[in-house]
């Protein structure tokens, strides 16, 4: 195991280059199962989640070469069973289900199991794929599907908590080669879903309505190989933007996808940060006080749940009381008890947190529990007095490429060391 040792107090100044989007790359890699031809995908971030996905694809028969951010992948022969040992490590592995059904006419994919951010059902994925004609049962913890001939139809994909990102991805991928036209209503509009749709179109799919709640997919006979560059990661960029605001720094975030960051940048401005859109990215700085704020997480273009923990860390040192309402994953508050170990004053009631800002956090050992919670703890460590130790940083390595190196390069005092716990 590894931990970060962070000595807080340095303002971050300089340039950070934003990596490719994890949540685009994962389903895009899964989509390569749809063709026997080679796909070349650029700007793939070097993250443990990406390496898990490549392991799964290799197990299913893919030839993979991954160097300098470019994946060359050829799924000439594919078999259709992904066992528990492989998929349990990452919930996003469920997005191989749609492509496998489309390519092999059948699939057996283990259910990924529990998740620390709360219940992560896949009922909408299943009903969507069933509507296309797949026969699906859960047998001994596996999703077992028989595709037969998939036929286009009208599918509504909204559930109790709104649209589903990976559910939309799964149904869209399966529909690309279904007979006739599929209309997905209530589709997720996240930029990562749109990126997957662009990738599928580069493979020869016919999709319209990208980035809207209605996707229209005209089935084609086959998909072919292609070359594609993934969008940059709006959540990584947002996390560094919060770091600049919290530390009273001045960071240029090269290649930050400003067009996808509207709600986060607006909220940062409300908090007192200054945002300048420049030619190749954005500059985030702060000179005045950090002000309290209110956020309510929502589907895109609303405020992303994947930025909630980071804003919670920022609220701990903002002037006044901030309020956070988490509407996508109501239990996604694992970071709160750890932030309290640093002195944060937070009241949690159901899916709402009230955060009373204090002048300074004080360093302590804390435990990372999931990806974005770990990011919040690192941010808190950057402004805490003395030393903060963030344990179990493998959680953060799932979704942030070399975060310690990127932060050190702009003045943070952060080191990665071996840890027994
Ligand atoms: N939901 C259902 N039924 C389903 C699927 C989802 O009720 O069949 C509910 C969920 O319980 C949740 C809401 O719908 O309340 C949204 O979940 P969604 O399916 O959109 O989440 P996901 O596709 O599994 C992706 C991201 C998450 C991100 C969410 C929400 C990837 C690989 N993961 O998950 O990213 O939080 O969308 O935007 O794209 C992260 O990067 O840290 C992360 C967790």
C-alpha cells in the first residue's frame, strides 16, 4: 500500500496539463469489442481503472498495445464470459455487457457488486437491453444474456435518480448493430456519453441527437476500426481548479474542457475564484476571501456528483456556512468523517451536508475510501496546518493520473511513500 504525506500551506502556481477523461475512455475501450478491426485510441489516461479494463478486454480475446497514452486494440475473436474475479475490481466493467451481446449474441458478465458510494443498481441497463430483444437473467451473481437478433425500438432510460450514464452507453452500443431504429428517451447527456457516440460514429454507427436526452440510432450491419482522440477530463480539471481556489493559487489548466465545466466554473466564481478562459485552457486563481456556497448535484449540465466531495473540502475553509445536497448518490459522503478528523465542522442529515467554514484545518492521518473522497482529502491536506497523511491512495490512482507529480510540479509539498496500512 502507499500513502501521501502532504505538508499544507503552499499556494499552487504554474501549469498542469489535463489528462484524457477516465469516464470516456472506459466505455470507448469497451466499444472496441464491437468490431474485429483495429481501433487506435489516443489520450487514454494511465490509470488503474483503465488497466483493469484492458485486462478484461485481453481476457475476452483482445490484442492490446498501450504506449504513451495510445491504445491499439484489435478484438478479432471475442468470447463472451467475464468472470467475477475480473469485473469485481471496477463497477464500470458492466459497460462490456451491451457490446458483448451485440458482438457475440450472448454474454455472461458477473455483477460488479457493492460500492462504497451507495447502491449502484443496473436495472435500467437490463430493461434497456431486454427491450432491444436480449433475454436476460441473473444466475449465481452473473448477468446472463442471450441476444438473438436485436431489434430497434423505443426505450425510456430514466429512473428514480434520473438518467443513467453507463446504462445509456450500454444500450447505445448494443443498438448500433440492431435491426432498424432505436430511440433512447431520457438518455444521459454527459459529455462522456456524447464522446462515446462520436467514437461509435467514427466506427460507422449512425447516431443523432448526441448530447441530448433523445438519441436516435439507426442500426448498421457492421462497425469498422477507427482512430480517435478522447476528450479531456472535466472532473480532473475541476479538482485542480478547486486546488487553485483553496490554496489562493494561480493555476493554468492546459487543455481543460471549458465547454464541459460550466456549472463547476460558475460555482467557483461564486466562491471568490477568478476564472480566465485562455487559448489552450483555463486559468484559475484567487486573491480575495473564499466564500460559502450552495450546491445541489444533478445530471449534466447540472453540478456533477463527481465534484461534490472536492467542493465539500473547499467549504471546510470557506467563510460562512455552505450547503451541499447530493441527489445522484444520496450516501456519497464517506469523505465527511475523514474531513472531521482534520477539524472540519460538518453536519450531515440524510443527503444534505451543512459545512461551517473554519480558518484552518489541522493535519492528521486520514483514510481514503473512494476515488472522489480521496481527492477531497488531498485537497484538504493542501491547506491544512502541519502534516496530513492520506492512506490507501490506490483509490485516487484509479482516476487521477500521477496526481502527486502534477501537484508537486506546481508547488505542493506532497510525497508518496510506502505504508503498512
Ligand atoms: N441508477 C439506477 N438504475 C440503473 C443505473 C443507475 O437507478 O440501472 C441510478 C444510480 O443509482 C444513480 C443514478 O441512477 O442514483 C445515476 O447513476 P449512473 O448510472 O448514471 O452512474 P454510472 O453510469 O454507474 C457514471 C460514472 C460515475 C458518476 C455517475 C454519475 C463512469 C465510469 N462512472 O456512473 O463516476 O458518478 O455516472 O454521473 O462513467 C467517478 O468517476 O468517480 C464516478 C463514480
